[in-house]
C-alpha cells in the first residue's frame, strides 16, 4: 500500500509509525485508519520487529478526528460519532493494546481527543516539554451525542474507560514519562 497519511519504516528491530498530516495537525481520517491497519498488518508479519514507536510529523502528535473527513460531514442528519468510535477507534486502540511488541508514543505538541486515546493505548508514553493533552468530550458533547442518536457513553467515556487497564496489572506494564525536552 502506498501511504499518503502516515510514514512506516522498520530499522534494526524498531518500527516507526509517524502520523503524517502536519498541515492538519495529524488529525485522523478514514484513509489514515486504513493505512495504520495496513502498517500494523506488516508489523505483525515481520518477526524482526521488537518495538513500535508512534509519533507525529510537524508541530503536533495528533489533534484527534478531522471533522472535515467524510465520516464527520454534517448532512441531513448529524454524524453518528458513536459509530465512528466503534468502527474506527475501538479496533485501533484494542489492536495496539494487544500487539505482540511493546508500543511507545512519542508525544510533542498537542494530543487532543482521539490523539490522547492513541497515546494512552501505548505501553509507554514519552511526552516532551511542548506536549499538551486535551480531551474535548465533556458532559455537553455527551448530551449532544445522546440527543442526536448516540448513547453519549461512546464519546468522551472511551478514554476514561481505557485508563482502567493502566491502573491495574495487565499483560504489559503501562508507563507515562514526562520529560522537559525530547
């Protein structure tokens, strides 16, 4: 697959997956999800890979979902954010948490919404001095999701629910490290 939204390379046992839409702060699109799935398939097939490092190109790690993406465009009805989470983000997060190799998120600049969830799905989060974490979902957006066909729990609750495994023993230790510089 020819990647337009990510860069994926393997060198000396280290797989590097870089979100590469710097003009859009590396925000997710349907195409980016497909490319990440393909890269993770390649990683799983390559027994030389011992670790996956995820980063972002440009000045941000990941600004979350690109609201201009076709899945999010408001037409006659509001987009079903819950469906987007279930269809794209839940499989991605679960797959990262269950990879055969440890995962490292190298966070610089903003990590917002799904970008926070992506970072927290990794076994190790290394955040530079410029890193900031923003979870945009709150009670107002949950209410919006409930009144527009969603259940509200699949929005901002996703990240909070995913913190649970980080706080109790699991098959791999999850660690967050915050540095003053990278």
